[in-house]
RNA sequence: GGCCCGUUGGUCAAGCGGCUAAGACAUCGCCCUUUCACGGCGAAGACAGGAGUUCGAUUCUCCUACGGGUCACCA
């Protein structure tokens, strides 16, 4: 998709934790869609300012996820761009001067408080805003003395003590908070690294990000961002805060989506047989609704239809059932070639399903599965005939009994020996028999299918089961069923 | 606890002062049928509660309840 509006720039700024939570992925998706729907640029920036949380290979997971999800970025660490570097740890020298500029302007200050002192503040409880602003009004001399003495320091933002701050969010509207509620948050850590919040502001500004899109958990720190932008005299970006994704607990309550609700990582979902397109389609609709209520979307269609006004404010519950439905829809849309390719890993477990059987395999499996692993579950009977219960031969609706089943098998078995093993001849053989005897098809089909499969439910009917099994194995199994019935009834 | 945000069927959700309150998933029933699916048809199921504003509130305001988020030298 061509970039037609250079002023529109969004960014996905994950920290490399080694795991792509679907919540993060949805944020990335919306950032991508906002940019693309407006003809803008989608930027990838890696936020690795936390040295202690570095995870080997985590950045590769981010690239890989975005790639398989189809969220192609226009600028990023791997492809460059005019606003690099795109990895925060490579921009380290950049932040400190900005923090110092704020100190000079009187919007920030040096803080020499030890971690121990802060910890005791928190423990004693009740300190407004988490910090008592102990160092806020140190004299020039004291600051110089401490600096010269090499006492470690951080730089904190100096919040106004009174008044209020209002910001506008595209989703939540105007939000106002009292300035006295705002903490003098740390901008620059003692190790010289910026905090996430500060690095974000600087990078978003420098990278000319027009729309800051992020989860609603950042709503409460946004006023602090604005005060910072204003202190620098910078334009404030357009904010788009997204509602959270929650998970349903066993007791029916909901809470932030986490492992205990099931898989929440993109990779995990894919490993379970969910298609990237289905995952993307589903999460696009978790918190956003198109004007016309369309449900199934390609990424390209989403890029055209997406509109910020369709984003909802209330949190939504991740529904695995609906994801499953989407997955089934995407599977049903595949061509035979695509389906076979998709099913390859499962297909390899069934040597009897030779390429000449692929059309049949596709015909019976494609409409029946919503996830890949279901193939081997539904076809397990092919590999081994279970020691099934003879009661399976009794089916009320088909009016079959063990006696009728034995009778039918006795009649049909010799006939099957004689015929060609094709769909038409098998079908004609059995329906012809039923017709000749003046009975319902099911009366002969049911026992044949049970004997051949040993299971009550199979994808496809007797004909399909026998075709997959092959003539030799089918006859063997039916003969076995016949003998067991015969022994049981005599 | 302070502050901020939210609340339409089990779930996702449309709605933006006047509707028999859409649609989708899930559930249930019927049809199709060689079991199960697919497909088709149909059913059940919701505006958290209370005050206002208004001729009229799901929609606007306030309060209550409930849910969530946030209060780190994490991001």
C-alpha cells in the first residue's frame, strides 16, 4: 500500500520480552490499520531501555510475528528509515540532553534520593503520588555539591502543584485530571537510561509520530506526557487509547487476559492450528466494528474499512469459540491445493491417504475442522480399529439392531469382495442392495460404517471410510465385525 | 484506598432523543442426510439500578452498584 500522506505516522513500540501477547498484537494491528487507512507510515521501534529484562532472540520473534501476521512496517531497525536508529538502546546518548534541557527550563530536577529512602516512603504508606518531592527544591549549591560528590541521581519531571490538565483522546474523549494528582515521575534513571515514558515522548516527537496508539492502561499517565510535550514546546500527538482485552475465568468473572485463560501468545495460537489471517481478523473485531457489520475481512479490506470512530471504549473478552469459527471459515475458503498444503503435517500421519485420495480427503475434512489438529483426531480410526462396543451397531434413527447389522454384513460382504473400489461402485452396491430389499439406505450403510471404522462418528459415510481405508483393510475389518456380531448373537 | 475509565443477550457488538433494540459466535429446535459436520430455516436470550432534563430516553446529566486500569530508577 503506497504512502500518500506522510503526515500520518503510527508506531508499534514493543519491548523485546520474547512473547507476543494478542493484546500487543492487536495494538500493532490497529496502529498498522490507522496508518494504512489514512495513507500513512507504520513504524516499528524496539523499546529496550530496560537492561534487566533483555531476552535473547526476542527481537526476532517480533519480526517474525509481524511478518506472518502481514503487518509490514515501512520503517524499522531491519529496514531503516529517515528517523533511525529504531532501537532505543542505540539512541542512548540522545535522551539525557533533553532531560537536562527540561531541568534548565525548570520543568524537571535532579533527585538524589536513594532507593532505600523511596522504599521506606512506600512502606510507611500514604505518600501522595508515591514520592514526597524531597529533592524538588534543592538549592543550586546543594545540587552542585551532590553532583560533584558523585552521588547517583535521577531526573524527575516537576509537575505543577495546582491547576488541572485536560487531554483529548479519539476514543475516550476529553479527560481532565487535577495536577496535584500527578507524580513527579522519573525521566532519566540513575544508569543514565531514560524511563519508558520519557523515551517514548522523545522518540515519538523525533520520529514525527502523529497518532500515539496504545492500550488504555496508559490513559492515566497521558497528562504527564502532555505536560512534558508542553514543557518542550512540542506539538501534542493525536491519542488513540484502546480498550483492554480480558479473559473469562472459570468462575465466570473476567480479568486481564493471561495464560490461565488459554493461549495468549500469537505463536501459541498458531501452534494450536489457528491461522494468522483468522487471528488477525478476529482481534480486529475485538474492540472495533465496521460501519456495515462485515465479519470476514482480509487485511487489505481492513486497511480500507478501518476507522477510528469504530473503536469501542469498553473492554472485551477474548472468545476462543469465535476465533475457532473464524478459523473454520478461513479453512473452508481454501482451494484444494491450499488445503492439502495446510494439512501436510497431519497428512503425513496417514500413509494410506495417498495423493489419489486427496480430493476425497479434502471433501470430507475441509468442512469438518476448525483447527488443524482435529484432522488426526477425527481420522484416528484409520490407524487402528478399536475394540469397540457392539452396541454401536444399534442405531434407533436408522432402525438398525445387532441382528439387522449381522444380516446386512452377511449379505454385503461377498458383494464388496467382487466390486471395484471406487466411490460410485461402492455407493451403487449398497444403495442398490437397500433398494432391492426395500429398506432404507441407512440400514445397510450404518453397520458397514461401524464395522469399518469402529466408531460412532466419522467424517464422511461408509463409502468415504472404506475408500480411505482401502479395499483390503476394509474387508478385513468388516469380516471381523461380522464375526464378532455372529459370536455375540449365537 | 486516591485518581481515571467503562457498563446493550453467555461472548463480540450495531445504536449516537422517537426502532417490534440489528447482526455474528455459542446454545436449542427443524430440514437436508449414510453417522458427524457443512448448508438452509427457525427459537430463546440484553439496554446494571435510581433520580433528573425532555412531549419522549438505550442514547444527555447526576448519584449508586459492579467491573477494569493506574499509582516502579517495568514497559
